[in-house]
């Protein structure tokens, strides 16, 4: 079983990522009517025991086990907290691990250079730590998907 990590960056990246996670959950629900955690759902989601403060992975074991609580293999980054906050308040909020979010209050004003120069160096260690932590939960990390906008503008979905 291989896993992929989605790194959503900026307003557009997080809005597109939100649509991706919604579609992935609906698609798995259509195929997996028994609520079984298997290789296909494990590619993008962790099956966790949420009774603990630091949710522990439930191993895949002999191939099939019941889904307890799904957590997306994702890191959400935005230097303006609005989009990520809305995402966390929405129906998909429980799918994301709050320790995998990296936000700031002030924002970059839709200016990529400002975000890169001002905030890039400031949050470099925290971003590396969040990505490392996500990778440690993988048995066989296949790839990273980075979802972002090249223009530094708004994306309306």
C-alpha cells in the first residue's frame, strides 16, 4: 500500500483541496459500502483512534478493518487564516488534523512575493515539521501533491 500527502497552499490551493477531499470521501463511500478501511482509502486517509489526545493510527493489519475515524493525509498552509478557518468549521473540518495546519492572521494580500519573502523564512521550520509529521504516518510514501495557485489571486469555487 502506498500513500500520498496533499500540501494545500494559499487560498486557491485550500479551496481546490477542499473540493478534492469532498469528492474523495463521496467516491469512497460509493464504492466502500461496508465501511472497511482498505488500501484504496489508505492512500489518502489515515484510520485513527480519536479517543486519544494524539490520535493513534489503526494499522491496516490483515487487509481489512472497520473505519474508526478518517484523517486526511494533508498539510494546509495559508498566511491568511480565513479560508482554512472556514474549511475547519465546515462539514469536512473533522477530516483534518489541527496540528497539520499552518496559518497566520495578517496574510500576504494575494501577493506571492510577499508570502514567499516575508512568511517563507518565518514558517520554514514549522512547515518542514508538519510535512515530516505527515510523512511519518505513511508506511510507503509514494508522492506529495502540492496544490496552489501560480497567480497569487483569488479562486472562486
